[in-house]
C-alpha cells in the first residue's frame, strides 16, 4: 500500500515534531509497513493473479486444458525462480506454486478444466471459516498471523485487550469477505462454464483482498500499539547481566 491508500487528517499533517499526532502517524506507518510485508504487497498480488489469469486466457482461446495448466504452472515456477535469484522472500511465490500445482493435478485427474480452480476455492472457504471460528474461540487468526510481524507474538491476548479487539474485528472482516466470495464462486462452479468461472475468479482476486487489508489497517491503526516482547526480553537479559556484574563487583570489594 502507498500513502494514498490510507485516510489522512489535516490535524496530523499540521502537527509538529514530537506531538501526539506525529506519534500516531508513526504508529500508522509501522502498521502499514507490517501489513505490506505480511501480505506480500503489489508483487505478491501479481504472483497470486498471474497464473490463474494465464490459465483462463489460454483456455478461452484454444480450450486446451493441458497447455493451459502447464503454462500456469510454468509461470508460477518462473516467479519462484526470480525470487530465488534475487534472494527475496519466497513464501508468497511458493504458496502460489502449490496452489497452481494442486489445481493442475485436480484438473488433469478429472479432465474437467473447472477443477483447476477447485482447490483454491476450497482453500478460500476453509480460510474464511478459520477466521470466524478462531475469532469465536478468542484467538483471532489475524492476530496469530500478524503478532510475530509486529514483534508482539501472543502478548495481545492477555496484555493488550484493545489490540485483541482490533484483531477480532479484522478477523471477522476477513472471514465474512472470504465467505461472501465463496458464495459467488461455488454456484458458478456448478452452473457456469470454465471461462466464465475463470474470469470471475480473476476479477475477484484483488478487490476483496484489498478491502480486507484496508479494513485490517483501519482497525489496527486505531488500536493501542503492539507490545514488543523481543525488546522486553532483551531488556530483561541486559538487566540480569547488570545485576550479575554488580553482584560480582560487590564480592570483589569484600
């Protein structure tokens, strides 16, 4: 996300250095950067969309399942190779490869081109349910995902109730958005042909994702800042070393 993706206020812009407004803006910038890292940014979105787009484009033109599937898998592997060469994070590209590979296997086994999309649709359904169920259980999934990114791990569960509430809201948003997407796609899987399903699925790749990420940013931007548990552990270790050094110094003087 860029700065134009987030709401701004005139008060924050007019605030001088060291003011509470500037601190709030800094916290929002940290939140934005963390979300950008966690969800892959623009490049991650391209890697998510491109294989499916290539599959449906080729299949629309020549109705050749094998060629369409191989092309989609090939471009996924190329994206991973590029990341490996550049020594970038490969988790988003690898997840894309696995998703495409499962789709290729399903489609090849059944001979039905629509089954290329079925594993991804089932994953979306399962993920949407996971967001809802974990939130109802008091451990919202988005908190489990973003906790390590913000260096707070699970401290939000017991020590930061405002942040836990924000994670719950964000998880509800993700769950409901993904389930709404499934409510559109699964009827099309049964009633539409492969090209219709494919183009609708491609069209629904980015907008729901961006909406969920934006709502997550809004909720977390208004939440208390994360508790940096790693900094706390480092401070405790430093204090322990100082206590030991002081104790050894006392014994030496005696």
